[in-house]
């Protein structure tokens, strides 16, 4: 069937080759068979220059296929994945849809953690454990002090050891248990072992992974989308320290808040509880590659009304990514925004388009708009005027 015979506007699944998708766009794209023995396609009896040329063409072909996705992109392989996948920044790839977990990456041996507690550091399974440790600390926000490896417990009449445990800082009991296996081992082995350990320890959440697949479980052994990110409920102290930055005046205010009483703050050793504004906190916003927006209410944050100049219709989002670091907005910061549908040139705004949301500088360019990062590693995003919606303008930044 030729391209002219296909109605690409229909809401149906289309099976096409990567060679034929240039100029087309789809809400969801699934690239299959991205295997090391197919991509790049092996070319026999050729010189090195020709081989590199063919490899470059294949790489561009895969990238063209990737850019056809408007909302979601899935890269699939069986066996050893293509080296082109390995060349992609792992912070831009998720191992599992609807979770935070980044796809597997090698951790340099010099960066291994808990080496004093580990006996077989050279084994492949250890590389999977170290990747998972990095993710728990850097992506999920758990302090290293709450992580334990080779965590001992009684498994009926036998002694057991969990590969990784995240402790509840208040109760000192396991909060998350992780069982890792080598990339060559079937994920079911990790799942079965995890269930037996969780059953004995009564751990609320579990993770089983071999670096290629991952399973998240709750205490009833039901699969869930993800494990929780670190929150103050499991930290040993209920007092948090913050710095609020007014982005219009650049003034900074250092303060503390007690999670047992979130309606007041401690500023300059004084307790402030009058004229406070409760601001709703929602999900993540990307400062990097745009991410799917989730409008689920995650809680609230109370600030003095004077600090936000008594502005109305404020909301807070958590930043994920590093594309705005030169604007003093770092990964993990909270940004305070005021709902708005318009913005002035070079305002920092939250923008919604194609089912995703991102935080960028706003620059109108005739009938199009440039969304500009504050990091030279990111190219501007060019969008047609009718294809996006401004959600809000930046008011302040909260750093913990």
C-alpha cells in the first residue's frame, strides 16, 4: 500500500517503516526492533569510511522516527539494544511509562556507594544495584543516610539480605525494599524473591529490577505505577529549611517550617502565622525535555501574603530538569507561578502544548513563539502561535 492510499488522519494504529514517516506526526510512536544487530544495519565488505557513513544515515533515520511523536515515544528492543539508544542521555529516557525511573545506565566504578558493605563489587548485578541507588538518591530524593545495602532480616528459619532498603527515618523500619538481578537474569526471579522478603518484613513498597525491566509493588503485592518520592513524613525531622527568591526584586528570605504545623513559618527567629497565603502544589514541570502534565493536587505551601505581593491565583510546581539553571532554577526547586494567559517578551512562563508542560523564557516571533532555555545545552523550542497555552508566569522560587 502506498502512502497516498492511507488516511493518516484516522484515529487508528498505523504500521509503517521509519523510511516512510518523514513529514508525518502521531500522538504516540512505538519504534520496534531497535536491536544491536539491526540498528545500525550491519554492512559487510566495506571500508571504514563507508561504514561510518551508513551508520550516520541509520542514526538520523532513527532520530527522524523519534521526532514523529507528539505526546509519547516508546523505544523497544529485544536482546541487546542498539548502541544508538545507549548514546541518548539517560535522563531523557524512562525505563517505565508513568514512573520517574530513568533507563539503566552504567555507573563509574569510582562512583560506587556503600563499597565497604559489598563483597562482590565486580559482578554485573552490582552495576544494576548501583544504578538503582543513584536513582533513589538523585531522582527520587532519598537521602543517602536512609539507604542500606545487604540489609539483614529473618526469612522464617533462614537469614535473608535485601539488596537495597530505604528506611523510614522516624521508625527506622524498611519503607522501600529493592531486589536487583543482573541484566541477563529474568525479572520474575527478582519479583519472587522480593515478595518473600516483603512478606516477612511488612515493607510498604517494593522494587524488582534487572536493569531492563522493573516492577513496583505495594504491600499487598499489587503492581503500582511507581514508588513515592521522598517526603517529609519519613524523614527524621519535621522541620524543613527553605529560601524564597522573589524573581522580580531578587530579594531572598531564609525561613523554616514545621510539617506538624504547615500554616506558619519561622523567619528571623519569629513565628509568622498571620496574613499567610496557602498556595496549592501540583505535579512536576519540566526544565528540560517537556513532560506530560499531571494536574493532581499534591498538597499546599503556605507563604506570607506580603512576600508574593498579595497576588491572586497562585500555584506551585516542582521543577524536573536543568534547562533553567542560569535563571537560578535548579532541578528539584519549587516555582511559584501566577495564573496567566498572556506574557511579555522574555518572561519565564509555564507553557502547555501537545499534552506536555515546560518552564521556559517566552519570546514571540511573528506568528510563532520561541521557548528559550537558560542552559546552552538546550535548543529553543519553536511553536506556532495557536499550538500552545500559557499557564502562568513566574513569581518566585523556593529552594530547600
